[in-house]
C-alpha cells in the first residue's frame, strides 16, 4: 500500500513537471514579534517588488513567503523548509541581524544563494565557500560619509554619544578611522542604554570638551534622548547621525531639539528631491509607484527599498544564470550564486550594486546621501 | 569636574533618586506585609506612564483588557471560594471589590475612547486603571501560596515580571513614548537652571513619604499594616485579616508606583520594559534598609540616584556596574552587622 502511494505521488510529481521548471524564490521576514516594526516594512517592500516583476524573461517566478516571528531559530527552520521542501532556487531574508546570520548558516550548508537584507558580515561556510551577500550599506560606510561631511562643514572636534550595545560600538569604531584621516578629534565615547531615564552626566562630560559638533550613535525613539538633554544644557552646535535615526518616533519625541540634525541615508529616502541626473531617481520613483499600488500608501522608510533592491539583484542574476542551467537543479543554484557574485552596475534605489567573490557588501559611497531634518521633514543636502 | 557640573549632577541624581525612593518605599511596604519581593513593581510604574500616553493620544490603553481579564478571573476564583465555604451572603461584597471597582476606570476609559480628556482627569484615570493590577495579581497568584517560603514567592514574582513584560510589548508596542510635560516652567535658582518638573518629582516624593509616615503612625489601617509586617501570627490573633492587609499593601504600593510613573513619563522616554531597571535600582535602595526600614530605604534610594548620576559622568559605559556593584559591600555589611540570619525562623 505504502509503496503504491509513493509510486503514485512520484508519478504525479514527474507527470506535472513542466518542460521549463519555473524559478522558485523564498522570502523570510519578521511579520510578528519585537522586530516586526522593521519586518513589516521589508514585507511591504517585497510586495512592491512583486508589483514590479513576477517573471524573468519568459520564466514565471514562484514566490513563497514565511514569517520568522523575530526568532533566529524560526528563521533557521524557515530557511530549511524553503530549501528542502519547497526546493527554492534563492532565499531572501530577514529583519534582524541574528536571524539573518542564522539563515546564512543554512544557505552555506545546503548550497543555496541567499540575499541578506539586514546589515551583517556574511560568514563563509566551513569549506570557505560563500553563498550569501548583503544588500544594505555597511554601518562603517554609513558613519564614514557623515564624518566626511562634518569635515566639509569645518568641524574639528566632535563628541560622541551612543548606545551601550553593538550598534553604539559599530558607530564609534566606524567613526574613528575616517575621523583620523579627516583630522577630526573625537573627544568622548559616552554610552547610554535604551531604557535609561537620563543622560545628563554624559552630556555634561561631552560639553566639557567643548566640541564643535556631536555624533549620535543611538537609534529610533531613544536616539532623541541626547539631543533633548543637549538642548536643555544650551548646546546649539550641529548634530550628526546615522540612518538609524530616520524614524518618525525620533522626530516625534525629539521635536525642536532634533531640528537640523544631519544623517546619512540611502538616496531613496529623498527620491523626489534628487536631481534627474541622479542614478537612483528613476528606479526610486518606479519603486514608489509600485509600493503605492501594492500597499495603498507611499513608502516612508529605507528598509522596504532593501527588499526591492534584493529583487532587482535577483532578477539580474537569474537572467544570466538561466543561460547556463535549468531552474530547480543544483547546477542552476550554483550558476545563480556565481551570477550574484558577479553582479555589475545594477542600479537600485539605494545604490549601484557591484558584488565580487569573497566580499559581503557590494555598495560604495554613492549609496548614501546626506539629509537634514527641516521642520520635521528630511531634506536632501547635496 | 568643577562645582557647577557637580551641582547639576547632584540635582539630576536627586531627581532620579526621588523616583527610586517612591518605588523603594512601595517595595518595602509590600515585602514587609506579604514577604513577596514584588519584582514586577517597576512594570506597574511603566504601565501607568504608557497608559497615560495612550490616553493623551486618544488611544485605548492595552491595560484596559488586562484589568478586565484579571478582574473576571479574580471574581470567578473568589466566588468559587464563597460557594465552597457556603458564604454566599458575602457575594455582593466580592462582586463590588473584585469586579465593579477594578472595572469602573476601565469602563470609563472604554466609553471615552477617541475623545481626549483634560490632563488632570487623564492622570487620575491612568492611575485608577493601573491601581487594581497588583492587588488582583496578588489575589490570583500570591494568595494561594501566601505561606510559602520567601524564595518561592520571589521566584513566582520573577516569573510574573516576565509575563507582564511580554504583555507590555503586546499592549504598547516596541516604540517608546513621552507624555506631555506636567509643567514647562524653568526656574533660575542661584544661576542654575532647574526644571520645575524635577522639583515636582522631588516635592512629590517628600509629600508622599510624609503622608506614608502619618498613615502608619496615626490611622488604624496603617497600624494594622505595620502589625502584620512585624508579626503575621500575632496580628491574626488580634483580628487582622492578612489577606485584606495584603490587598491594601499592594494597593498602596501601586499608588506609589503609579505616581512615579506619571512623574517620570514626561521627563524621559518610557518603553514597555523601562520599568524593570527602575524597579531594580529601587531594590538596591531598599536593600540599604534591609527591606524593612523606610527612612534608610529613602536614603539608600537617593544614594543610588546620586551614584548613578556621577557614574554616568565619570564612566558612562560602566554606570550600571557601579550601581549594582554597590550591592556587594552593602550585603556584606548587612550580614556582618546583623550576625545571625533570622529571616525564615518564624515559619518553622
């Protein structure tokens, strides 16, 4: 009995397999749990991407989406399920760094290309093979362009305050080298926790070093705590930050104290303000239209555009890989991986992507512009 | 560091110390009467602030549902108890205290959702909404195990904290909020700029400490609470019901936590999980007073605030280490000066 069912199933599977196997893509994001505030944005961006294209040339794309509930072990399970059961040719995911790292391990083990949409440092497999790349800008680059701008603005001494976590470290360490190159002295390395109720002590110490400017290494809502305290203590100098402050809650809580803050951002954030000659203008406006069609409202964040860009990179790589192998086979997955790692000048909303074998990131300084908060709106600052 | 910086740091430290003081007093009160180290106490403070913020924005705070569920569960439990002991004549009393009173503020908020009420009313409603949470939790969780060891009660309290923490994320979301300032006046005292908000916090903690003193010294209920704290069995012998004093201790403690929540919500950004750290620092203050002495707890709380403030200036990355590192010498000193440990001797 068992055998006959198995045989029937096999026959059914073989029987319905079309001459051209379609390409299957798996997408994982956090639609629930603590990371869902970002995870949902990735989801909306992917919906816009589906609006943009659902086929590579003649070949239809089969798209499967799963929720990782903001949990790395669920992300691992999802990646396994997509690869082993749904036989996907490529995986895209996910909202947190921990979960994305977990998925990279699965991709390396099962030899399926993965496009990570969180900024992580991609680990190679035990044999040194690489199956994953990372779409967003690396944090060090996000800080570097800010420091370069501070130099242009004539800043000589900069005080730093940031979160007492990995993000605070990334920003501080990212700032040290370019600041040295640009002749800017970073006078303090003050830290605070997201749940702290006061940063008065830290701010007094920063002000005692008489800085020309302040670099903010916080994020979202609580990123506004140092500017509020600085304003209370009479500081009127410029403030610089990273894309982690591109957040409506940061503006809501910070109010007047965060007016004029300058942060680095993907060009898509200020797409309609970009000059027509800017690489990101055309594709970003397409993204906005597709996002509006898919979600019924315009995008207000940079995260959703990472999903969209990952789709563009996939489409470009799939076109080249299809010339070499048939989708659904290990050969195709290898060809797709090789195509991803030789991505050349793919124009996305955030960046012009160029991936090379052995590297995690594929963006350069063109992927970040400076924006300034004016009357609660981010304004492009060429 | 010069005198000016020291003064600003001291003022900042006293302001946070005043918050730890209010919460520390509540912790000691609850511990003395019930022997429970009520870990979720800071969460109660945070929930008040977050509920107030929700009311300000015309949203219905998630705590409404929590209070409703807890009230219904507690009423069912108490009614079942009455049926079992054949005391159904006490049913109206049970319904009033476990269902009607806790649900009244929740209902008021339910029916006014969408309209933004004036600020004093919002504060009263937020306080009244959060007040029943701790007594109801006591009824459901701690009363059945009231005679268990301090360690077991503590473990249950920790578990309860994690449950409330998770619910907080569900109710209020991951983003932080600030409420509108109670006052925006800025005072200039001898060349120093002082926020009236800071003075308000300090004044509130002085006033409530004073009221608490008067309450314990001059009212029958206060004396009953003290009697239970000093000797539970003895208090029972003279006709004080431990379950009712426990509920009152939780109610009073929640009021202190709620008020501190209302006071800090405009001065800092409150998250669903902000309460834990505040509660933990208040706990360090309470350890000074060996979880028994109110005046020493008050001093300890202020000291924690000052230490935190100066530590954030000297070495902000190690601020928490300094504050919690303080526990080791205090505990050493306490155990050396007390000699024999007598905490569990009364319970066989």
